[in-house]
């Protein structure tokens, strides 16, 4: 698995935020696997959520970031795949706890819900927080 590679995908509504977060990831020293969308032209969010889920499942990236207008639709698409745990986060606390308690491997964000700086803060917390394990591990195991 590519431990330092982060996959990122969005629909048209998340394209601008995806571009900003991609640059942020590169600045932090990560290799980025950009799975689209490549513009603000209308596309279907499930297609991009499924691309990202496949990339992580196949070991092309360790973790991922998905973005659509609200983050809801694309996170649902990712969570339909075994072994993927996408957490829709709106602030640093939910991003941190998604890793610490739920071992989330995908951060989902809503471009129409969070601003760029909050999204960067969420991404930093998501990347910097390890899974706590312990009492949380049996619960995460039940997720499949």
C-alpha cells in the first residue's frame, strides 16, 4: 500500500475545494492521487466516490478525501464498499474523532458547507490523528 499517497476525488460541486486541498497535501509532503473531477462541469458523485473506494481497496493509496456539495452523497457512495470508512466531518473535532474512535480511512467534506480553511484544519486533524484502538477496535471490526 502507498502509505504516503492520499487519493482525492470530488464531483463538480467540490472541484474548487479539491484543488485547494490537493495543493495543501502536496505542501505537507504527500503524494496525491487525483481521481477527478477535472472541472466544474456537471458529473455524478457516485462515480467519483466509487473510483476512490476502488483505489484504496486496491492499495493505490492509504487514505482518501472525497468532496461534493454537502459531502453526504459522495460519502454514502464510498461507504457502500467493504473496508471503507468515510466520515463526513464539519470541524476539527469530528475529523479527529473519526480517526481516533472510528479508524476512518476517508474524510468526506461538503464544499458548500465548510470553508477552505476549516477544510484544511479538518484534513490536518484527519491525517495527524492515529486510531486509538483499545475499546474502539472491536466496534470498528463490526463495521466490516
